[in-house]
């Protein structure tokens, strides 16, 4: 083993360890690893940032903008509104919702597909009076399965297509993944809609969102008496005392007008009413401390209501949300967005004490009290996903067929090799912008920059590992372990190893390492490399055992009320099934 190989193996080992630990975000880990590789001399300085201009990185970014255009135009809503019916049986509902999710995921980002369908699924579960957890996990799995069908459906397919181009001179085309991907996706959908949902632990009919609303703190109005020592002070002057008492100052009512926004810096006058949010006990303590009066003497009970001008909204936290790893006070949720964090649900259980000082994790559900007119803006600022449909305020129904036509033309052109796929998607983005399907000001907000940084950082490291002979060393070890085995058994070992890594690590990082290893294994055996690349493509996408293996699994953790150990019950038999159907399909459609 050479010095360069040792250094690279140490770097990749550190990356995988940190990704598994989860303390630091994956893009920071990958970029740090790239810099270490450059400083250690295993990545040439001139190649350090080549990954950011790599076709795989560009395609991932462009697909996210295209996905936003399809949503804005109403193309996605056209499908979901026509197919959702709460009166269907659970199996039929999962089959239809899962089918819609899989189809959407084949042509748009699978996280975006789940984000669109999750509020619909939650509402349907509520109407049907059943636990949302019974259908959310199958929906998540279906959107993951659908991504395997096309090149743009999931980042692993995009990466593998471009690695094939770099290694063998020609990339996989748009629908080259379809024969094997369709077999695996259909088998998986059939399983989750008939058997898989029955293996999910039976939850309560009340969703974690409902419980969060039931356990939310109270909003009350307390009046400043004419002789109060608070007269002349600003609400912001009370912030420290309020925080100690776990009370949030939402706004001020003066002469019957509710003041939010800049109310924090208005000097209080007699008979102003402070709008406060807290537990009943904390509110009473705060009232006693500052000798405040009830705003309405007839109403001595605190009211659980947002009041005029503000409203409640529930959101789920993603891995890239602004608030992940921080608390509401640290990010200035109150003073920056005039928004109060009223409750947190984690693992199906509400957190009530010191809510605004609780560090937020991906998958948590947050109950927010926001000004009505800026509710969507607050959700976007946080980078969270709403758990109720936002309505049709941004949908441009008159441009639905225009958006579909532009995208379909690009797919056809790329599929027949008339236009290079990144160029075709670039044209779609340009036309979506020109026709204002995606406003120019919003183009860059739809790109998931942490994924771009991850890809841009890992690709040069993957190239360095291959150049140093590291991938050949790993491939040789796997060949040694499978010596004497038939071809299908060797493919199975590669799939199982890749799938296991993808269950606990980021699937992008797994693919960047596993795909070159698959090529080297094929070269060592003197056979066609395509079956090995297809095996990696399927295995890297199929992360069903844990909530951390795929972003979609993380997103449903809170809304579904799942525990970490709930996923493998359905995920393990599903992974076994995927391997069992994919190996024969690979050998039929991509013979050795």
C-alpha cells in the first residue's frame, strides 16, 4: 500500500466516521476532507475544485430548479388533486399515493416529491381517522424507489452515469436505468402496499401534529395598569426576564390594534396589552412579577388561540434547515421573523419545557406562531417543510402545459442523444426563467447548496482514490472474498456492501466510492462493467433500514411518530426483495 493510498483511506475513513456521527453537516465534512487532501498532496491543486464544474454536480443543481418549475406551474398539483381519496382502503391508498410519488420521483428530486405529497397524505390520514405513520413510511420508500427509474431521478444515478462517461467514454442515457429500476420499483411498491405497511408498529390515530397542537402553550393578553413600572419601557427591555420565566412576548395591543413586527421597540403606555405565549404557570408567574392585569376581566382563563393577525403553522425540520443544531433564541426567530416557537414534537412526543432553548434536530416537528401575512416567508427562511398544503397562491395554472411541454421536449432530446443532458436541463431552466415559471429572484433559492458542495468536494477525492490505485485495492479485496463464486453471487456481495454503507452514510458519498470499485471488479474479472454499475446504482439508492440513510426517511421521522428502530421492520425485507429481483434483472438486461 502506497503513502497516497494510506492518506486517502484515512481521509475517507474520517469522512465516513464523521458522517455516521452526524455532529457536523455532510457538506462541511466533505469540503474539509477535500482541503486536507489538497494540503496532504493527494489531490492536485489544479484539480481541487474540478468537482464543482463536473456534469454530475450541474445536473443535480439543475434538476432541483426544474422540480420547482413543475411545482410552480401546477403540473404536480394536477396529478395529486385528481388521485387522492380518503375513502379508499389503506392498501389501495398506499398503492396510488406510492405510485404517484414514484412517478414524480423519476423526473424530479425525490425529496421534493415527498415534500409535496406528505401534507396530502397527512390530511388523508386525518380524514380517514387512522395513524399517519401507517402510510408515510411506504410513501417515503416509494419516492426513493421511483428515483431509480431514470438518470435524473436520484443523485446516485447521475453520478454513475458521469463516472461511466469518465471511465468508458460514454455516459448512461436517460432511460438506461429503467429496465432494472422499473423491476425493482414495481416489486417494492407491490410489497409496501400489501405486506410492508402491516409490519409498521401500529401508531395512534392522533398524529404527532395533533398532539403538538393539544399540548401547545397558551397565548394570553395581559394589560399594563396605569401605575405600572413598565410604562415607558419597551417590550425588548423585558426580554431577559421573559426568557428566564420561559415566556415569549408575541406583540402589543394598543387602542384595539394588534401591533406585531416593530412592537418590540415601542414604549409601553398605560392600558397597553402584552400578547404573551407560555404555559399557564409561567404566565401567572410573569403576571404576578410585573403586576399585570387580565385584558378581559370576564376571561381569567388563558386562551389557546393565535388571535387576529397571527396564525399557527406546523413544519418539519430538514437536514439543511437553518435551525438544525441550534435553538430558536440562537437564530433570533422572535426578533428577526416576529415568530414564536410554541412547541416541538420529537419521536411522536411533545417537548414542553424550555422549548425556545431546545436544540432542534432534523425530523423534529415545530409549531410556530407567525404573523399571518409572512407565514410562508418564515417557513422558507427556516428552510423547513410545511405539513399542511400552502394553497395555490404561487401556482400558475395557465402555464401547466407549457412547463410540461418544455420539460418533456428536453427529456426526449436528451434520451435520443440529440442534446447533452446537462445542456438540455440548462435550456429548461433558462426557458422556465424567461417565461417566469420560476422567477429569476427564486432560481438560486431552489438549489440545495449543501449537496452541491458535497458533490463538488467528494468527486476530486474519488478521482484521487482511483488514480492512486485505492479503488483497485478495494476491488481486489472483494474479488478475493468472492473467489470461486458465480457472477450473480459477486454482484450480490457488491450490492449488499453498497446498500449497507448507504443505510448509514450519505448515498452520494457511497456512490462516489462504490462505482469505481465496481468498474475495477469487472476489469479484474474480464467482464462487462455495466452490470456492476447498475448493481451500485440500485443499492446506493435503497436505504431503508434507518432514518439517516436517506433524507426522505429523516423527513417522515417526526410526522410519522417513528422511532429509530421502526424502519428496519419494513426496510429489511424490502432490501432483501430489491436484491432478489434486481440481480436477475441486471443479468438479463445487462449481461456480463
